[in-house]
C-alpha cells in the first residue's frame, strides 16, 4: 500500500484538476506544480509549491524546460526499499514523489485543424510530460501516476476508502494506461512528421506504428464466438442517427459502400452485401438511381446496406423502405424522410458527416505482421483508354464502360461487371475462375429479368484466355473494358474482332482480395 504524501500536478487539460487538488489537500498531500496549473490552483487558494522551489532552477526557454531536473526524477524513480537509493536521496536532499498527475500538450487536437503551420504543431510536442509519466509508470511500485482525467474520481474514491493510500493493483493498472497513452502520443507525432517528409516519395518508413483509441466494444466480431472492438475515428465520418448498435460486419460493409458511391459525381445509390455491390445505379434523382440499383439483384440486396451520395428525400426513402436493409447511409436526410425511415427501430441510419479520407494506407494482418499498401485511387480517364479492336466503341458503350469500370474496382476479384451506362446488370464476384465470374454475373442478370444484349462488361484484371470474353459474348455483351497485359492478349483481341466486339484496354488493374 502506498500512502500519498507528495504529489506533482502539471496538466494541459485542466478539467477536474481543481477539485482533485482540493481533495488531495484535505488528505494533507503536499502539491508541486508548474506554469498554468500552478496559477490555476493558486487562484483557488490551494497551497501549491512551484517546481522551481524543488529544483532550485527556474523555468527557462519559454517553459520548454521546467521539470527536467534530478531533484524531480530522483523523487520519481527511487526504489524506496533499496538502501543505496535512499542514501542518495538524503545526500541530494531529494524527496520521493508519491503521485504524478500529468496530461500532455494537445498535439493530436492541434494537427486535426486544417493547414496548421508545422512550427505551431512542433510546439505542441510535449517533452517533460511524457518523461515524467514514463518515469512514474516504470516505478509504479512506489509511485502512482494518472494521465486520464476520467480516473480522478476513481482515484479519490480509493484514497477515501484506504485512508489516503493507493493499492499496488491500482498503480499497476494506471501505469499500463500511461504507457498506452504515451505510445499513442508518439505514434501520432511520428505519423504526422512522416507525412510531412516531402522527399519520402513513395517509400514506406522503416518502421510503422499504428495507434488508435478505442471507440467502443462490439457485441462480437464476424461471428458470435469472436471478440471485437472499434478503434479510431470512424464516427467522425459515419454518425449513427438511429437504430441499434453497429456490428463488426456492418462497419466493414458501410465502409465499402461509402467508398463506392464516392466514385460518382452523379446522384448514385449502391447496395452492398458482404462488402460486394449487389447493384449500383445513377440517375437524375436518388429515387431513380435506387430503382436501377435494386433491379440488378433484389434477392441479394435483401438485408444489405444502401449508400447514397446525395441527401435522401421522402420519395427515395419510401422506395428504399420497401426492401429490408440493415443500414441506409447518406450525407443528409430531409426531416420527413428521417421521420419516415425511423419508424423501423432496428434499421440503422448513418449520416456521412465528412468525406472519406483518401490518403490512408491499407493495412492487412498476415502471419507475424502486416501488409501495407497505398490506397487504390487510380482514376481512369477517357484520354488514357486504348481501343485495341477493329470496331470502335459507340459513345453509349464508352459511357457504360466508364460506369462498369468504376464498379468493378469495388468488387472482389475475380470481378466481372455487366452494365449499361447508368446501372449494373449483372455482377460476378470473388470466384477462383474469371469464366465462373462471367457465368455467375450473366445468370444473375437472367434471374433478375435483365437483358445483357448490348451491355458492356468490365473485368478487374485481364482475360488470361479468350474463354472469359466468349462467355460475355454469349451473354450479349457488345463491348469489353479490361486492363490488358496478358501474354495471350492477341488471342483475346482476335476473339473480340471475330465477334465484332469493341475492346478497351485501361493499362490499370483493380485486384481486390
């Protein structure tokens, strides 16, 4: 048991600190403080000693150096049952510090502001704070340390219960929180400065540190026997307006849906199931776009997720309500649409509060580590497309090809998408064979009562043989868009010419595993 007799308090976030210090005073705790914290406590008539009185050294360099002194760190790091340490404390006239209450300069909040100057961000890198925290946490057997203001009341409750003492169990838990906190703090700084390195080019740093704060625990992961939690700032981008809590799978699907509709400038609706699109449509209104999207595969769309890139009005809401869906996502909802959609208690409504980030690297866990890659934001323009067949695509086919290509980018490989210029007609996803994806996509179109005559087919990667192309021809496609690059490209091009098919090579592949 550690009895608290001497405390060092130095906080950037002043929330609750006056109440904590006042209570510590009632326990007879001597309080040492710095800068603005010292001023604040003094203003509330709480006896407090300046750090400079302890160190015999003034704060210097505009406050950059305050606590970095042996008189402080001897008090934080001394092993009190070590006779050598006790003797050195006596020789230095240093006293142990039993409690450290420190939180750090708001670096993360500062850099969240748009266009913050680099020198301003640099000034928010705390030096003394993390050092004190780490020292106290390392020596948790003899020092209690609090970095989170939300712990103040718990700390005080234990002091009252134990007559001014803190248990080793509590000190160890507080130390763990400190090291998680400082690790996150340093990771944010490292990531920020790495991104500021203009000469880095496309190279990745030698080490990466991924750190996010926990938002909340999830009921379970992909399956009920798996534990899960959400970390980071997902809720800055998608805010729940209504419905029960989000699941692990909901969050994955919502992310996929938002990324897909972001590809389009026109009013667009996408319906997602297990991160794959069931259907995508564009139109003059969301109502029109939704009708086209759901027509692709209304069976698979049941229980899926709807995402729109325009505010949802009542007419579109009424159309969407006819189909059971887990989630509807939009950048806004009209009041009457929101009231109408909220009548179903279990359906989640998500507001896309901010544009999805475009520059975040993709991370995937693998055995013993992670794979890291830049995001797939390659944009195809009509100027970079190359027609490789004798027949040129019509203007309608070109528009359909651009539409199908944008969708195929978001379909699990091997991906095949049949489309018109404004809607998907059949989607084949995630098959081991590209021919199978073609067959499945065509079968889905037939089941939905959609004709593929005159359609355009997009393939996320090249056709390795002519059989995949011929499957599309049999289905009714008259034009193909694919990356090209196969050793059998000439064979595939010949098959296209033999069947009077227009073929566009993009030179870009969109594998999605």
